[in-house]
C-alpha cells in the first residue's frame, strides 16, 4: 500500500510504452521518468491497463501502475493522485486533460506533445470532435492556468500560445536520440517505402497507399511496408484492394525493436503522412539507417525533426508528396545524402540533456507554488532536482550513462510490483 509521499514524481498518462497503441510520446515519458529515477527520485507512472503487460511492475526503476481503459483512466488517475498524495505530479495531456490540479495541492507540470484540433473530428466525428476540442482548447487552459508547461517542439509551443497559454510558461524540452539498433539487413534491391505508426485515421496511411498506386507504372516492383497496428487496419486493407496494390503492401502489425529496425534498414524512403506529429521520433530512427523522410509541413513537429531539403522533404499536399517520393526513388545520391544528414541531425539530441531540462521545470513548479508549506516541505526535492538540472558532480555522469543504456535497451530491468490498489 502506498503511503503519503512514497512518490516523489507521479506521471499520469493514458498509455505507456508497452501499450499496443503506444508510440513516441509514451517513449518520451518513459525516458524522462527513467532518468529521474536513476538520479534518486521515487518515480511512478499511472496509465491505462491492457493485455500485454501486468497491472503493476517496475521497469528500469520506474513503478508502473496500470488501471482503467481508454476513458476510465481519467477518473481512475484522479483517484490515484488523491489517494497517494505524490510530492509532484506530471500531467501528460493527450487532448483530454487529467485535471490533476483538482485532485492535489502538490505542484503540477503539464506536458503537451501537440495540439489536436485537426484530429478530433477525424477520430470522433463532428459532434464528439467539438466536445473534444472544447475540452482541449477551453477547459484545459483554465484548469492548468497556474502551472508550467513542457512541450517538445516550437511548432506546438506556438499552437499552445494560440490557446492563450503564455509563452513564458512553456519550456521546450526536446526528445533525445534513441541509439540505432544494429541489424544485419541490406537495403532492399528494389524500391521500397515504409510507413510506421498507429493505424488510426489521423495518421493518414491512406496517402502512402495512394502514392504506391500512383507510382506503380514507373516502378512496377515498388513495395510498401506498413508497420503498426490499430482499429483502422481493415479500412486500409480495403483501400489497398480498391487501388489494386494489395499484393505489394505488407501489413506487418506490431514489431519488436529488432524487427522494426530491420524494416527501416531495408527501406528506401520513410513516408510520414500524419495530420499531426509532436516531433516524429521515428523520423530519427529512419535517419539512423540512412533513410530520408517525406512528410507534411502542417504536421507541426516534423518541421523540427526533418531539416527540409537536407534530411528529408516537407510538402503541402498529396500531389507534392508523391512527387517528392518519386524524386528520391529516382536519385540515389540525393537519397543517400539526405539519409546521412538525418543521422547527423539526430545525433544533436541527447536524452540526458532532456532529463536535466525537465528536472529544471519540476524545480520551478515548486518555486512557483502558491503554498508556503509545499515549498518548505519540498526543499530536499528541489535541491536534488536542481543538482540534476545543472549536472552536478558524479550525478551527471551516472545520469548520462543510465539514460544511454536504458535507451539502447541493453539493460531493461523488470520487477513485479504491488501498490495495494484494486
């Protein structure tokens, strides 16, 4: 059973890295949480449960508690915050706010990966979309009006400012680079595209299928690998049949890290037609294998993960995307140069630097608390957070080493855990 202050930092998120629909945002949360835990903080992640992981476990020093489903996770999370009384809360807002500020007097920090305005009607229809956008654009800014924000791209920061969130309350904490998983797979001898992500409407995998169909006459041996799973898969399979390309599309489903990187290594071009991306971690994974990306300017985060014209190409519509893909298929030298540039760009981001910056935001959340008793009681916590932030002494070396090993996946430590909760 948890006791008061057993948790230094509690992350509440709707999914975790093991979730079938988990992606880059979940990996970001896990890496930051692991870094804080490695520095000596007691860190817990509360998220939705699913059939691929136990209800509770300890993963690389982070206690993970899984309860509730897609929507019930929200009231369950509020109850967990109220019951466990963590010293700090990190509220990860993926559209719907957890409203942790209503359940605790402890400092709260809110993380926003991207704004979902375009996605709401695609996923929930016109009525549900309006309700979702109201929650995100009206309710959430009011609920979190006194707390600091973290985002991962300047593009998202600008959109948040458009919702009335003062820019000085938002800190950019970029993603780190995942070490490239070494694989012994050669580039495909025939042209091959890859799309990777959840199979849901706003990822617009249909555009990848359309590109394959449009270019089939010029490259009869062109193929497309679709990596990922989701409830939109049958619709995509139906479209592939309608377009006459079903025999050249491989729906590979969920793949483990090694198999995923094997597919990336074999591809010529990574196609990322998503409506919105917070940053696009898979862009960097593809670049690590010398694979350039073609994506949309309007997706937001790709404006920072892709250096347009250098490590990939950003376009405005499907016609331009088709032309960009065709150009890279035709020009092996340009394709190789962009892939190498993508790898160099990826190397500029480090998880240890992200953890340090995040720790600084958490320390700020305590300093800015309106409650004197909270500030007084958290003195030791602030001291440790500021040591992490400034990379003091041996702590900096230990943190960098731990995060590097954790991200590489070479020392994943799992334990069973029990919170005493039903």
